[in-house]
C-alpha cells in the first residue's frame, strides 16, 4: 500500500500506515539511536504519519481545497466537552494496526504482570529489566538493512520464548500440567516437527537471547549509518515482507492443552447463572451514574423520534435494560413492539407479522414485500397511527442480512413509525450502505453501560457452555413455548422416542414413516403434509436434524444432549 | 397461530390511552421547563418548515432544466417515429426503443427524491402512464410485472374491473400473455428505472420480451419509452444488458446537476443570507461539508445535518429564543432578562444590539460575496474556490491575519486590467442587488473605479520618457561595474515610477482590504452572536458520524474513561486488574495471534482475577471460587464473541479464532 502511495503524484497530504519498527527506525534516525527501548505504547501513537505538503503545491484542479488536516482536527477535538463519548479519545490509529506475529507466551506473561501488582497498573513493556529481555522485539526492532543477516535466525526468534525457568516462575502454581510439550502448530501434520523444533529451541534459548541482545546493540548504529532515502524504500518492502510473514504460514503456535485436561466440566446455562449470581458487582456506583446519564436523554430521544429521526445506540455493554427503562417510562401510552433481535427464531417476517397484528389485520400475505407494501399504505393513509419499534440487537445473526435490513429500513423510513435500536457487533455499521443509512435516518447515541449481555448470550451456543451447535435448555423451552400445542406434542413424541433409545448405540433416529404413524395415532396431525410443514419449522429452529439412512429413508434426530431432554420433559410435566 | 417470541406487541388499553402527548412536551421536559421553551420549539418548527420548503423549491428549480429537456425528448421520440415510418431509416428506428439515460451522480441517496419528482412531473405534463420501478421493489420477475401492471391499473381506473383481476392472476402464470394484454391496453407508456445494478436480470428479461413484441410490429400499439437512472456512466447499460438487447435501444444521455453545485446553491440560499436567522459556526459548517465531501455527496444528508443542528440549537441554547426575524426578536427581548444580571443593560440596549447584529450580517454577506468575486479567480485559489471555504475561514478568525489573505492581496496587485475590471463589475452587481444603505456608497465607489479604468483607455498614457542614462560606454573595471549595477537595481526597485494603472490598482486593492477589515469581523466578536450561531460541533459529529468501533475500543482498553473510579485509573496502554472482566479478557486476548487456546486464556484470566480478589476478604473456599472465576471467564468470552472479537474455530480443539487485527 505504501509503495503505491509513494508512487502517486504529489497530493497535498499523505497518510501512511507505518509499522511499529519503521517508526522506531524513524525515531532512531532522528535521535541518533540512544533510546532504543522506547515504550511501545508510545510507538503506537506514531503509527500514523502525516506529511503535509507546502501550501502552494496544491493541485490546481483539486476543486475542494480539502484541508485534510483541518478535518482531522475538527474530528478529534472537543474531548473535554464530551466527557462520555469514547469516540473522541483517539483516532482510529490504534484500532487498525497491522497484525504482528504474537508470542505464544505473552498472554501468561501479561497476566502475571497484572497479577503481580494488584491494584496498580503495570504494562508489559515497562522498563522492568527482567521482562524487557525476553520480549522478542528484536525481530521487529532492527532495520531492514540487517534483516537478511538475521533471516536464518528468524525462526528461532519467534519460537524462543521465555526460558522455562522464568515461565514457571511467572505462571501461577494453579496451572496444571507443565511437564508435557505444550506448543504445537495448528495443523496437526506439522505437530511433531514443531515440537521437535521447540525442544531444540529451548536448549538454544540462552544462546539466541545473547544473539538478540547483540543484534539490538548492533542494529542501532546500522540504522544511523544508512542514508535515509534508501531506508525509506527498504522500509516499505520490509513492511510488506512482515505482513506476509505473519499471514502466510498456516502454522499458529498455541499450546496443545485442552479443557478436558483441565478437569473442568462444561457448565450449562443454569449452573453458570447460579455461579455468576454469587459474584458481587463492582463499580456499581459508577455504573449507576453512567446509566443515569443515559436516562436523561429519554425525552430528547422521544423528541427526535417524533421529528423524523431514528435512534441507534452503540457502545460496550448490554443496552437491553436501558431500552427497557425507556419503554416503561416513555412508551406506556403508545403502541409499541419490542423485538429481541438476539432471539434465534427471529425473522423479518415475524416482525412484519407483529406489525400487521397491531393493525388488526387478519389473513395472510403472499410475500414479505406484499406485506410491507400493505403496511406502508396503511401507515400513509392514517397519519394518526403511531408505532414505536424497539429492536434489541439490530445486528444479530438473524437480522443482519441485506434483505432484512432493507425491509426494516423501509419500515423505519415511514413517518409514523419510530425506530429505536441497539447494535453491539464490532462491524455492525457495515450492514448499511448509503442508501440504507438514508432510509434509517439514524442519529447515533453512544450508551456505554458495561452491563453484562446476560440475555443476549443465553441463546448463543457459547464456546464453553454447550458445544456442537446444540441448543441450551432455556432456549429450547423458549422456542417450544412459542409453538402450538400440537407442535409441542409432536416434538414431545420425538423426545420420548429418542430417550427410550438412548442406550442403543446404533440408534440413528426415528424414521419418518413411523413418526407419522405415531403422530396420527396421537391425533396430532392429519396428513403427512402437515407433519412435514411442522418438521420444517423445527429444522429452522435447529431443533431436529434429518439424515438419510442407507435405505433412503429419512431419520429424525434431536441434536440435543439427552440429559437436557430429560430435564426438559420434567419441566414440561411440572407445568402440566 | 405461530408467533415468534422474539417480538412482543404492547397495545395500551384504549380507554386509558391519553390523547397523544404533544411533542413540545418532550422538548421542554428534558430540562427544567421554562416559559420560553414552548416558544423556542415553535420557532424551531417555523424555521425548519421554511428551510425545508426553501430546499424543496431549490431542488425543483435546479432540476427544471433537466426535466424540460427530458420532456421534450419524450414528446418527440415517438411522434417522429410515425412520420418517418415510410422510409427505411424510420423502419430501423421502429425497431429501437427510445431510451433516456439519466446520469444522476454518485450521491445515491438523493436519487430517490429526484426520481420521485421526475415521475410527478411526467405524470402532470406528458402522460399519466408512468411507472417507477426500483430495485428494492422488484426482487423477481413476478413482482416486477405486478408492480408494472398494478400500479398502472390502480392509477388509471380502467373500467373493466373484472378483467383487471383476471389479468393480474394471469401474470403469475403466463408472463408472455400478460405482456400482450399490457400492450393492448396502453397507448403511451413510460417506464422509469432506478440505477441499481440488481435490476439487471429483470431489465434484460423484460427488454427481450419487449423486443419480441416489436418483431410482431406491436410497437405501434405499445409505444414504450424507457428512462434509466445511472449513477456513473452510460457504459453501465452496455455492461448490464446483453448486446442483442442494448443494440435495440436508442439511448440519449441526460446529465443531471452535479451535487457540488447543488450544495453551493443550498448553502447560498440557506446560510449565506439574512432570510434565515439561524447560522452555523465554523466548526459545525466544516463538519457538515466534510461529511458531504468525504462520505456521501448527499444533499439530503446535509440537510438532515442542518435540521439536527437547528434542533440542537433550540434545544440546548436558551438564548435561541431570540433566533427569529428582527421585529419578532425585539419583541422577545424580555426573555433575556433572566440571563443578564447587570441592571444597566436595558431592554432598549438589547434591541439595538439585535439590530446591530442584523446589520452586521447584511453587510457581512455582501462583503463576503464581493471578496469571493476577487478570490475565486486567482491562480491556485489561496482562499478557496468555493464561497463556503472562504466563509469558513472568515468565520474562524480575522481573515486578514492569515497568510492566505496576504497572498491574495499580493496576487490582486498583479492582476491585468481587464481581469480586474471584470471582478469589479461582478462586485458592483452584488452590491447593486442589495438594498443595504450602509454599503450604498460602496457601490458608488466601485462605479467610480470602473469609470476611472475606462478613462485610462482613452487618455493614452504618456510614455514616461525614460531618462536614458546612457552615459556612454566607458571603460570600467569589475568593481565599478558591479557598483553601478547595484545602483541601477536600487533605483529600479525604490523609485520606479508607477503608471496610472498601477496606482489605481493599488487603490482598488486597498479599498477591498478596507472593506474586509471593516465588515468581515468573525461573528464571535459581535454581542449576542450566541443567539444565532450553533457551535456545538461535537454533538453533531457524535450523532451523525459516530465511530462505534473506537467507542468499543476505548471502553475495553480504558474503563476509567467511563467509570470514574480511582482504582481504574491507569497509564496509557495498560489496565488495572480490578477492571471489568470483559476488559481483562480483551486485554489478554490482544496478546495472542490468530488462534487462542481457551485453557491458556482462562488460566491467564484466573491469574489476574485471583490476584485482584486477594485484596478482598478470603471468605469462599478456593474450589468454589475457582468455579466462579471460571464462570466469569465464560461470560466474558461469550460477550467477546457477541461483540465479534472472536469466533469458535474447528482448526484446533478448544481454540477460538481472533477476528481483529493488531492491538499489540
């Protein structure tokens, strides 16, 4: 990227992304290199380099004398004014740097650093002599000129971690098995080779460290000596090189330990919830204050909603409670629909359905677009109609699709539909192109709450909670409660059959014909079509899986742990 | 009936339901209600309505040319066909569908508005049979035709009601047949297309069918004209449509107004005028224009920004009650008494201040335009080519203190006579158009200058007979030669006699300079400027051009920024171990490369958290505490997953993949 930028004709201003090491070199260049061990935190700030061209070299046909710098200034200012706006703190330079290869042990090190000095903050890169030695800065710290000379060492540098002794010291005794070889690449074929390499490397650790130390000392004068122009050219190629280095190899070094060895059983939602309820919340006073600040905006939101804007909330922390309070304080007398975007069964269709429900429409629509058109006409005809839509997590899996967003956007663009939504995902704004943004007519509000995403994550097949794409109990109940009694009966039949066969290792599922027979006998369905329609519904909610057997017959299986199914049946019976 | 539990409908009891709360209540309730808040809200609505209708009027005016030429094209394209149908060129033309390609520019968001008004204009002036098709309405052929027919039928009320329904049903079954019926029914027909690429398939399908029709000589019964909206260049049409189709189109290009010109006009009519009292400060204006230039080129968005700033101004600035036309503002001065503590400031005084402010603005814009006349033609545009750039600079500070202004004066001093005269003429027009009394003599002065320039032409300048210093060629040595050369040089630079023109030019320049210094004072030097100027630029940026990613980053990296607890205070780049769980988990995960081992992560997390807790009372048994910590870890990890920082991976057991860059 940089090279093309440099090749380009003189623009008034250039913004260049430069890697840490290049910035380091740059600094060395200027200061003559006495301060090699610069803080990396400091370096980060310098990653964005702005070169300003003299004023009178402006391109003539550059119609707008775009004062980029002014723009940056304008955008970055007013920090004091907006105490609660995180966006103002720093530019994007910290958020989007290039990825570097990471040291496999860094996390543990940082952890122990954080742990060592409770209450006080210590960064990894402070001038603690013990720590600075084994940061593998070296490969990045030296200039391009001696890159080639070091190339053969590269591998060992990346691999060479802290000496074992140090690592043992750093890791708290709680860690279980340190004795086995812990490091290997992600692709298993290479496992052995890397493990071997690692063994060798550990032996060479001290040696390579010495080399590193030397290199560092050597590199500084070299940097100084190189003419700066030549350096620049090399810098770019060096940066590119490093980028591909970081991304080319499929190997990522991580330890091989698995959760099984940790002997920590997987928790289900309920125990997780119970455990978490024991945790006393911290900073409650501050959080409360934060929330109060947001609540002061409620009236303003109402005003702006009425004036044709829609409101989107962003920022860390669940905004569910905030919106819920907004609803209870402001919307008691208005027709409103709350939409839980995080609910796995949500779809645009169901949103539109509830809108038509509000309008007391009986009957069905041929397509979503017909429905939308009907709603649009209805709202345009009757200007006294007012509808508030509250969407939690507009950016959820189910709603983030282009078509869904288009339809919700069209809904929100109606003058008497007021939309207030929250987004959480890092890349959520990418959902909207200019056309959609103008449909939504957003006003953005940052509402950082630090609240836990309890409800939002409860449906998620969380990493450590439940694996293999199965549904946790709570969402199973949630989904099933929304079904008709017949559908529930059908599902119960399937559960019972599966539980009856749970000791049968060769059980592949219930064959469709048998299932149909059973359902008929229980007066749950009257034709095989209705059953099929019902099964499609289940499949959409990931409640069942179908498999074609060797004989071509369909087998139905519930991909949920048998334990959960038993629990579920018990709960159902309690309610009945 | 099946409903998802994802949606909950709340319908308040109708008996209980109050008549809806008036909006102004929300305006005043947010803050301590004051008597003037209602007035402020009303003023807001009034001004906004005026501004809105003004922008609509402008839009109409700007589009007029384009629409006129389009209409002309539409009216002639088919009538010409009938006449020429005898000779062979008409025969060829007969096979072509007249098509207008409308280049609308990249500001996609504004297209909707333009197309809508175009439809309206066509319906009023050419034919009622206009269908506007947009990509979002027509995901497939079925919808496409449905829209084509139904919208047509509903509008024109064809008398055969039953037939209608039939045909609509037929469409679903047999597209071809419906086309026949279509052509049978409509004599004159225009189709408008939105410039979306997604329409590709439909268009080509549709056109192919139309061409089949043509072959059976149906064009006589079905004179169809297509109008495509295109964002960038007409090449798109050829790329989207197969050659067989595009060769049958007779395309004529129409260029719509560029959005930059549009913006200039909007600014000119809304802000650079005393018609609307509301003004933007330099920073706000810059943010709005920057969003326009850097993000979307959308006039609609610009106007949205304007609306928001207007609203914010009236909402947050109590003095804004005086932001209305002069006589009304004078009547409202008593609202001000609350904010002015010195008794000496009488009502009359505020009224005169308001009057001064008004006069200031009248003069300001005149002189600004005048200065713009001078600067907009200078090479390299030291003060910008557009008047908005000049305006921004003048708003910010004393323009005459800037280097750019100095260079402008220098450049003006180098101008040739005809250039200067043209500029003066333009200026004269500017001043003449206004009725301001204070600047009346300025116009006169300019007129005088013009006359003087003219007279220069007639009285041929007497050549200054250069006192020929030909002292004859003498033999000199090097030293003397240098000396005499130096003398000559000095002589030329200091005592070089100026021509009459140069003297006059100097006068003009100093005249302009004096105007600028007198009238282009930045607004914050004026008393009561707060009433009219909206200056809270960051609010605007926060709501219009937010950066959610950076907000997340800040919240995770520096919790102290939000939670003002001393325990959370930390240096740049590090984080205290008492920070919220998610921050700690985030910070730890930054140290990993593409894959993260969950066990390592959880251990590191536990290390940090135990250390933080050790300060607290050691009440719980360690095993239980470990479990709780593990649960906290799980929560933090699943929250990070929700936020999109990590995702599960199958590359390696018990690993997650990082989804973000760097952060190292």
